[in-house]
C-alpha cells in the first residue's frame, strides 16, 4: 500500500491509496477462504470447490467487493496516519475498474478540520490569580490526618453529639408496629442527620444498655406516603456508645504518618505541597481564561459534524456518570424535571465551545510550527510506564499507533497553552473583585 496526498481544497483533503497486484491477490484469497463454504458446485462438497471454479460459475468478480472492503478496513487508517490527516466525516471513494493480476489506485475525498488564521493570541490580558495558603489550611490537613488515624472507643458514660451508637429500634404508629420501622445493630452517629429530624437529639445523654422511647413526626414530604406527616414512637435500645479518639498532634504523630521526625517538619512539608497546589490551580485558571479570551476574539468555522460527534461523546459520558450513581437516565429526568432535548441543548453549547477551542489550539500550533519530538513522546511514555508499573518499551505496543498520535497531539496542545500563557499580560484584579474572591475562598 502506498498513500499519497493529492492536495487540499478548503477543508476537503484529496488523497489516493495504491494497492499492488500482490496485495489485491492476497485479499482475494482471504475472501475466498472466508466464503467458499457458501457456494455449491456439483461434484464438490461444500467449501471444497476451487476458487477459479467458483469464479467461473458465479462471475470472476464474485470476491472482489469483500476483498476491497478488507483492504480498505486495514489500510485506510494507516493511510490517514501516514498522511497526518484527521477526518471529521466519512470519505468519498472513487474506485476504478478492477482487473485480477493488476494493482489499482483508489482516490479519496474526506472532510478535515478547517485551517484558519488565529489572531490576537499573544499579549492577551488576564487577571492574575493568587491563592494564599494559611495556617488554617495546614491545621485542616493535620485534622484530616488525625481523623484518618482515629479509633472509636467504647464509652460507659452518656452519649454526646458526634458519638457513634449501636442501636436496636422498633417504630409504632398509634401503638401498632409499622413495616420498615425496625432495625437491629444499626450504627448511628449523633448529629449526622441520617435519621428522621428530632430522632438523634433524643439519644444524647443515653448510656449503653439503656432503653428509651423517641417521639418524632415524619416530614410531610417523606418518601413513604403512608408515613408522611405522621407522629410515631420508636422504642430504642442503646447497645453501645463509642467516641472518636484522635491521636495527639506531636512529634510522635508526625513520625507515625510521615517520613519526618518532628511535627514542625511535617507542617513545613504540608505547606510546601499546598503552595504548589495553589500555584498550579491559579495557573490553570489563568490559562483557561486566556484560551476563553482567544476564542472570543476569533470567529472561525466550527463544522457541525465535529460538534455533533463531541455532543454524542459527552451525552454518553453523562449517562455513564448517572449510572455510576445508581440511577437511570429516565430517573434523572424525572427528578430534575428536565426534558431530554433541554439536556441535549445545554450540553451542545459546551460541545461547541470545546470543539472551537480545540480548533483554535490546533491552528495556533500550525502557525507556530509546534511539533512533538520523538524524545518528548518517549519521555511521556516513560512517565506513563512508571505510573502503570510497566517497562517503557512495552508502552508502544500497549498504546498502538493511533493512541501514540493522540499522545503527540496532547504534547503539542500543551506547548500552545504554555506559549499563550507565557506571552500573556497579567493584570491585577480590581480591589472589589479581589476582596470578593478572597471572601469566597475563605468560605
């Protein structure tokens, strides 16, 4: 197979693929082997008739169509890779008359992403973003570490807010036990709001082994209609009261959870990590803002087919996320009151924005001549191999040529984003906006 680019007219790429006589013959042999059992020739058992005899009875070109389809399926993607073409729709093919024993050349026309001159992508003004790491941020991280290392210890004294209780309970309406109102060995953290409003508060002060009646009223909007708005009594037995005991913040704690000898060293490392995260977050937000401004400044053609393809991908991803949460898409529409066409239109707007931004980035890369070198691809592969615990040279086989091309594309896109960021002009936010951002961050 030999692929050659004829040229581009607008966003239509014209190219051809030449197949040799040997390639055509091999494809015909495979088509014959695959289908010979379907033909009946007198004097031969099914699947035993020679190819030439089948072609004589059913026509010399009986296997041509399947042979050509097999060649296209295998070599068309390879041709796109060789010619560095990214089709956005199905191609049109001009197939010549086929003759056995001879090669043939197929001409293709396929839509590709449009090329456009992107303007005003250097010197973009962007409000500077900074996130301060406070002592409270450090304390919050330490508190989370304490919580992870906490243990629940049985208590003999009265239960307090935040304690975890093991309880048995039975619910009654007008003295009659109702279905679904009974539980044994249930865990309940006081103050969690997991039970009916007013239930947990009445267990504060109770000890292990105590029994008590809890009086509550079910909410008017309760999911079980037969209980909604009804007054009920729960007979509750407290089997056990446990209290969370967190490890003390000291040097020993630092040694237990980290590589550091002192608590001060651990705090310093936490601050370093948080400051690095804050810097990355601020940089990411400024990069997003720069790209948005470039998109607004450039009115380029965005093919409908690209938007529709991205829209379908996003809708499938949305449905997968809904299912992971234990719901069906129909249930989502029922709960939100949103119609399918409204969801589609909302996501379509985001799909359009993503496609336009992708076209902007790709065209800036073309204008700047950005490419991904073999060394850069290998470095990224080595990083991925380390992440997955694989040998670097095996990542080539795992990814394959198409994913390697996507990886190279990601490298180029990052170069574009870094370029526009490095050439942007930072502008301080007005005092009022800066104060609002700081207030929101504290909240």
